[in-house]
């Protein structure tokens, strides 16, 4: 269904009547999906359900105000909205509930996310952008309450950028910034910090954002007075209301069962945000949740009899139906007939979706039963295999896991046999597992030809009289080159604009490119990342700056749950090529010398994590990333901005390759692997080791996610037969990850003559000042002695005990 999105302005009564009945049909259809969806979970066909019942009417009003080019950043109860825009039909709803892995049938995530999580496709099959101005758009939902709020800020900011920055190609992305970003959230989730940080930032920035709060007065079992000051979010935020002298919010409050008031409120909000770039809060009150929070519990356990009765009487669908009859829009008989038709349609869609979900499983089951029968008849373990076959036959509605488990269990009874039937079974299992695993594991990173790991290295070039400058100058001039080359590039963060970042890597660039392209922000790391995600979803190339690596922990939830998972959970149908720029390692004190690399490596799978040893390497990474379109975190060495480097003559053009290590010194006795600031100490120690007859090979990891795609470290181990990883993360942190990559993934264990070892920082945070750094993190003497001890163990005669 592709409903006409026109509103009640300037239309005839007949058209208005048709609109109302169309909205009623969608509301009833959505409610019936919720009711049947709960039953499917309780029957065991679906795993879990969280539905949009009780929120139908305001979502219909929102859909009427939502225009081409607009974006939604929403809440997992917005099924009615998606149905109203024609992006979700009942059959697709049930495919989402069953977790069908076919993207054609389950277009939201091909079964990767539970039902209630919605997207629209922003990309063509080849990864190029669709024309987002010719469609209505929904950014990909996440379950984390209020986690959708940071990206909402960026989606709205993109309109401001497109309206106010000259030289941008708006094709596919904007119509002069006239798009509104619509956010939806439950009332209880407004207690989260993400909500308040976003609210404050949008009020400061004055961006076209409409936040819709669906208020049913509960957060699971906890009533509103435990969540919100005054028990009312619009009252709590009333100080943000704009007036004649001060910018702020337009705050609207409307009852969720009042159809005409909802239509007018959402039309009004759309006009205010779209035309004036003013943020709007719509507080939709007196909503209900007829089936409770989710299928994991019943709301009868925590709601009083009086409350339950009130919810039955004030259900928005019921009140809408009553309003339709009171105003003579149609008759009771016609509505009853329509209700029956809708229920029949939804039941048929459920039945068809389940049949379609099962069909490939049943076909695979038939093939497997035949293979097991043949294998049994050719095996000495016939009876055991036949039992597995019969157990499989008894599974009337098999899942992929049932087929995989039974087939692999049968293979155990064919160990040592060489029959043709065994080979056929093996081949079937391998094909089935490869196909199934791809359905669940593809698109963690881009699978397109222009992915960053495919971009070849281009070395920096130097003139004969290349000047040695502070490293920060190379960064500054390289950013200058990038901003000239890419009009859609922009950078923002704390102290980024006016002073050109705390280390002057952007010195003078705000004056040159303007306050919107090189921008200061408030102290609010989560929404700095959210700005970047939202703008990247709309075709811009943002660089979000987190002032110090230690402070990235403020934003880790948004980075991990939203940005890093985006390509995966949309099966490559959305992208947000955000570059996160920060600086860390080796400064002073607990919160300015952080190296939480293991946490980042594990939490940010789906992003690249890059740790350049100097500013030339960092500049090369930025150049590589801008040529591709994937998210990454670049961690500059905090103590390297004033170190001298030769300035390249091809700024903006040279590329540091991603996923490739670099050998900085060749050697024969031991391989030393490190990265970032610590690497400079390792290089110095390698020269000192030569004085005692130890020739170390020094390798810069430089790219941690991904690491060493060409397995150059193993090539080094084939020569040195010893390995030491030096890292300023905690014990068992990044060094353990690198060990697994080298020993297990690359097979490096087979070339070692000595036990592989790591040298890390202490388990505690680094203490303050120079002594704190020396005794908290690996120092030159630590590295020298660790290498010497390894060589002493291997050859105590040549290397007598040191201490």
C-alpha cells in the first residue's frame, strides 16, 4: 500500500473521508498484527515480540506530516508509521517476527534484528546513493533506549549544512535544507542521558528536528513519576520554550486519541521545523499499551484495575472509531465489515509468511533426509544414522540450526569411512554452512570494490629541500587539502573551530572554511558522534573530533551499538562513513594518557581502528578514508604534534594503507611489534640492543582493525623465530588480541623457538607526571630487559643473566 500523504488542508470532504478511512484501516491492521504477533511468540514460532499497539493514531498523524527527503530516527514501536508510509505490510511484519533471512521478504534487516526495528534502503545494489530527496527515509533502529537520539541530531544538522554551506552538491541528499529529522521515543526513555544531551545540543544549534514522545505513563512496570521530574517531560523541559528574545524549542502537547488535534499538531511542528529550522518537541499524552511492554510479561501484574479500565476506554483506536461514527464519516455496519476484511487479510499474511519462512528449510530437510538415508545404508553405523534421520523427520517445522546440527551429528558416525555417500553428505554440509553463515555474518565491513582495504598505498613524496616542521603542521595542511578537494567534508568538536584544536592541527581553517565546516561544539561527546552519524547518513563526509581518547568512553555506546553495527544490521543498505578523530597515549595522568585499545577493538567491530605512529601516517589514513566510504577511528599520538617531520609535497594525495603493517627495521633475532607512541621507544631500544649483539626486527602494526591482512608478521617470524608485542594497553588487552591474530589466525606458532611474550602497561591507570608514566607504562629499560631475557633463555651462554 502506498497511501496518499496529503493532509486535511484544502481537500474536499470526500477526500478527507477517504483519508480518515484509510488511516482507520492502517490502525486496525497494525493492531491486528500486534495481537497476532504476540500469539506467534507465545506459540513458539517467534522468539520475542515488542509491538506498537496503543501508539497507532499519533503515528498516522506523523506520517501525514512526513515528506520526501525527511528522515526518521525512531523507536521500536513505530510499526504503524512504517505501514502508513507503505514500507511495511503485514507479511513483512511477520517475516520480521520469524527472522526470515531473505532481504526481499524481510527488508528491514533480513532477520538480523528482532521485529520492530525499521529502515529504508538508502543505497543501490552497487553501493551508490539512491535519491534520498525522492523517498521518505528511516535510519536503522537500535534497541538501546534513547540510543536513536544522538544520530537524530546529525540527521537534522545535515539540513542546516545543506541550506547554509555554499558549493555542496545537494543531488540525492537535500532540497536546500528543507528536510526535517523526526525522532520518536517512549516517555520513560527520556530519562536517559542521550535524550537530554541531544535536546540541549539541538536547542543550541537550532536544527530542524521534531522529537515525538509517546507517553503511556509507564516504563515497563515503573510509572512516570519515577522517571521524570513532575512526571511530565514537556513540563520538565518547559524552560526550553522559545520566546521573543531567545531561541529554543517549540513545545506542543496533544492527546494521543484526538485525531484532529494530532493532525494539526504534527502539521504545525512540520512547518515550524521545516521553514524556520527550529527544533520542536511533541509530547503525545494519554496513550496506552494494551498488551504491556513486550511478550516477556503481562502488564496486569503492575497496573491497577482502575488503570486497566481507563486504558480500555481510552485506547486510541477505540476513540478513533467512536469519533468516526459520531461525525458520520461512515456507518457501524461498514466499519464492522472493514474490521473483518482487515483481520482476514492479516491472518492470511501471517499464514503466508510462515509458509514462505519454512519453504527453504523444508526443501533442505528433504535433501538431507535422502542423504542421511543413503549414508546409513552404506555405513557400518547404519542404525545410529537412521535414528538421526528419523529424529529429523519428526521435526515438522525445522530451523536452519536443526538441519545443521543433525547433519553434523551424523557425520561423526562416518569417521574413517570413504564412501561416495559420505562425500556427498560432507559437500552438502559445507554448502549449507557456508550459505547460512553468510546470511548471518556478511557486511560487517563494506563488501564493495571501493572499500578502504582495497585502496593501495601511495607514498608521501618529498622535494629535495623538504622542510622539517612540527607534525601538527602536516596534519593542518593535509586537512586544508582535503577540505579543498571534498566540499562535503566538515570537522567539529570541542575546541576544534576557533583555536584550531588543542594541538593546532586545524589552525586557521575555520577562518578559511567557515564556522559550519570547521565548528566548535559543546562538551558532549555522545552527540558529537551522533552529529557525525546523522550527517554521514545524508551524504556528507563528517570528521567528528573527540578531544582525548580517554573521553571516547562517553560515546562508546553510540559508537558500538549504532555506528559500528550499521552496515551489518542493514545488510549493506545504509552507510555512515564517519571518521572519528582523536588523540591519545603517553601524556600525563589517569585521564590524559589513556590506551583503552582492547575495549575499543572488541566493541567497535565494524569500524576501522587506526593508530598512526606520526602525523604523516595519520594524514595518509585520512586521505585513504576520504577516498572510501566506511567508518573509522583514527588515534593520533598525543605527544607527536611537536616532533619534527619532513613535509610531503603531495598533501591530500598520499595514502596510508589500511590493514597493512610496516617494517621499520629489519633484523634476524626477534620480532618486536608495537604501534603509536610506544613504537618510538621500541625503535630507540632496537638500536641499543645492537650493542649487545641482538638484532631486532621492528614492525609497526599501525592498523589494528583490520590487522596485517597480508600476514607480514608471520613472514618476519619465519626469519626471527621469536616474538615480543609491546603495548601500553592493560595486560591481556590489545597485546592479547594481536597474539591471537598472529599465532592462531595467521598460524605463526609453528615458527617460534621461544614462547611468544607481551610487554604491557600495568593493570592500573597511569599515574601522573613523568615518574607515573615511567612506572605505569613500558619504558625503554623494560623493553631492553624483556628482549634480553628472551635471548638469555634461548642462549644463556651468549646472553648471561642481566639481573
